[in-house]
């Protein structure tokens, strides 16, 4: 395996990767530097802007490794046009997010925060607690990528009927029992509706006013995907009606007034962005990050962004 | 279908069954009474004591229907010896309890109570949250009855390796990938260990001191079954060590000092008894209760206790 001459690290620091991961990266280059140097042939970045100008400032550059799933901050089209390979880390948090999706659904169904509180206060009666089951319900999934597939599999194990809409059909999950339907049908018939779409321009606002008005009374709407997918004004109006529950975990990516608007309703549950925080996801993310670099050096580039 | 002359209801009242269920029961007898009458030929009970003397006080008695899973309060052996059929309601809360088991596991893994709290307080950073996944872990199940089977199926969908011990092996779940092992092995190798045994005399204290000492560091021990299965002194000592987490939901059936002893530890999570409270379980329970009576009248008695 060939090596890089100089790896330039930008947008993150020593502490963002474990020491054993840095050790592996150091083996892949003569030098790893954290200060700008024009002769780097490998650039590692995270959420920082890598634009034309920056790319042009590194004439030796062959490879950009992004320590994230999102690639919107890197002008990868320009990089590609100059023969530079760009790789990201898709899917490292698949299991973490799929498990989190069921964690927050079940927490809501069973009213666990209150249950823990009353038990801590010495009330062991169980009075006033009721719940519904996932089993037998219609579980709608919008977006059947990696996470959507895992959520579908787990929902079916719970005994739910899974219906989905996605930009492309997934035979694998249909063979297991998931049913493809129109977006409108999935939205309007679901007892549980979970979004698992990436944020891309043409999907913004895809859950529009008409669809939000069509949501079933008593249903639970879960969004661990970007909030740009949803018409927030329509969502707020529906929450005001009080006959749906909305659970989300990306208040950090919204403007604060929107968060306040939604979370004033009792039937809106807000979490911090912790869907992807498992130790396993952290390890997998770093493994893929290093494997991407190694694969490029072996001329078998992986997880290319183009 | 024949009818009963008189149905005597004891140990519960009008409010314990829905009105449409009472309507069905009234069709199964000339009369339904709530005050003792010696000429009843059908007795409905719940948690109340039905002993020899009470059985002898009803010389026409042919059938006892228990509105519960537990039958320990009814002297069913004596009843059977007099040709009286006794039926109970096993399994009505299977799904409810299986879903609850994952609800409380995931709540713990993701620290959801705290997460909801910090988000309500406006902290959307996610700082300080970490978690582990169910996927890839060893999930031990003690007791492979109805609930154990459902917990096993769901655990496998989450990607766990399921090992189990039960008084009898269950081929059905082994065919799906669960592995039968000795009780000691299941206890000592599990990252998650969940008890799903009924309370019967010979199983009391089955999770003994030696087994509790063998629990893996960092593991999560869940008990939604009776606490009599566990040596509580050994459990308290292990909680004091701080390297396991224990989650349970039947503080109501324990003496208060034992609850206090366990729940003083941060790594002990206590819930009220809400595993079985779903609306679906309530409906199913009542359906089985009525079906048991009808089946007896059709000479096809169901769910007999003997």
C-alpha cells in the first residue's frame, strides 16, 4: 500500500478520534499536520467549509476524507472535476438511530418518565397508567434507506404492519412483508409514522400541510430526520388540535422560535440530538473513516461522494 | 348452547369489566348476582380466596372462572376432585409485557428521562449522553413461555444473540436462532438478562447468590416477573458494587423495606406495575374470560387449571 506524503487535518482535533485511530492514520502518511500546509496530498475535514478556493490552495491534493455523513460543506463536484476523490461516512449510526426510534416511541406509549417519577415518590399503584401496543398497528416509514430498513424489520418483529414510501422501492424489505404505497396513503393510514429521509433540496417540506391534516387521530409522528422535511406551521396547527403526538430529536438544527412554538404543546416531545451517540456508532464511524483512507490508497476508494 | 342458572360474581365489581362484556355474560345465565347465593352453578372470581369451605357452600357449582392469570387463590385441586372445572386467563398480556420489557431497557440505555428533562430546560447540545446498543449483545432469557418467546423474537430483530434457559426446551424459538444453555451459563454470559418465569414454589430464589455474583460487569438485569425468583440480599450486594443495572416493575408485591433497600441505589430502576396495562391486553383479557365461560357451556372447556 502506498502512503500519503502529508495529511492535513482541518475542522476537528485530536480529541475527536481515539488514540488508536490516530495511530492507524499516522501509519498512512509520512506526516500528519494540523496547521495549513500547501503541500498536503490528503485532507481530512468534518463540518468545515471546503470550497473551490481551499481546494485550489492544495495543488497536490488527491483525497478528501469527511468525518461525517453530511457532505454539503464540501464542494465535492469541483473536487471530483479535478480528479480528487471525496469520501464520507454513511450509515455508521444506522443501528443507533433505529434503536433510538423505538426507545422514544415506547417511552411515549408507556409514559415512562412519569412512571419512574411516581415510583421514586413511592406510589406503586400503577393507577392512571394506560397504553397502546405497537403490535397490530400500521407503522409507516418514509424513506427506506439503511435506517428505514432496520426500523421496518424491528417494527415487524413487534407485530406491526409496515407500509412505506421511498424514492425507490426496496424489494428486500417487501419480501419480508413491508408494503409499498403512495406517500399520501402511508401518511394518512399510519398509527406510527417515522421519517428516515436525508435532507436534500427536493425533499424539503415533503410532509406538507395537506398530509399533516390527513394524519389519523391518536397517531404518533416521529422525526429523527431533519426538520426541513416537514411544514412546521401545519404541524403546529395539528398539535394545537391535540389529536396527534409528535416526537423529534433535532431541536439543535432549528431556529429557537420554531422549537418553542412546537414544544409548548403537551403532545410534542422534544429530545436532544442523541440518536447517534452509542459507543458502537462512535467506533464504527472511526473504523469507516480509516478504512476509506486505506481503500483510497489501495485504489479501491469507498463511500465516494460524487 | 346451554345456560347457567345463576352466575355468582365475587372479588370484583361492575367496573372491572366493560359494559358490553357484562351484556355477553348476562346472556349466558338466567341470572347474574353479586350477593352470595347457595344455588349458583357458576362462580366468577378474581384475586379472592376460594377455599374448600366456600366451594362446599355452593353444591350446584360446575364452573369457576378466574378473571386473572394467577390461580393460587383458588383451591382448584379440590374443585377438580368434585368435578368442577376451573379456568383462568393465561397470556392475555403477552404483547403488553414483551413491549414493556424493551421500553424499560431502551429507556435505560438512552437515559431518556434525563434527555427529556434537559431538552425541556432548553439544553439541545446532547452533551454528556452516551449509550450502548442492543445489537450484537448477548440477550439472556430465563423462562421461554409466551412472553419469553416474544421477547426473544424482538431481541433477535434488534440484532442480539439470544440465549435462554427454561424448564423445557422450545424448538420453535431455537429454529429461529435462540440457543439453549444451562441456567448458570445464561446468567453469567448475558449483557441483558430478562426473567420471564411464573411464580411457582420450586422456582423461588432460582436466581441465587452464586449466580448474582457471576453477572457480567456492566450488564442490565430486567425483572418484570415476580421478585420471589431472586435472592434479594445478594442482589442488593451486587447493586452496592455498582457494576450492574437492575430494572423491575413489581414493587407493589414486595415488602416496603425490600423496595427501599434496592431502590436506594442509582443503578436500580423501579417502575410501578404497568407492564400489562395496554388497552389491547384489557380487551383480550375480557374476551378470553367470556370465551372460557362459553367454551365450558359448549363442553369444550378452555384454559383449565388442574
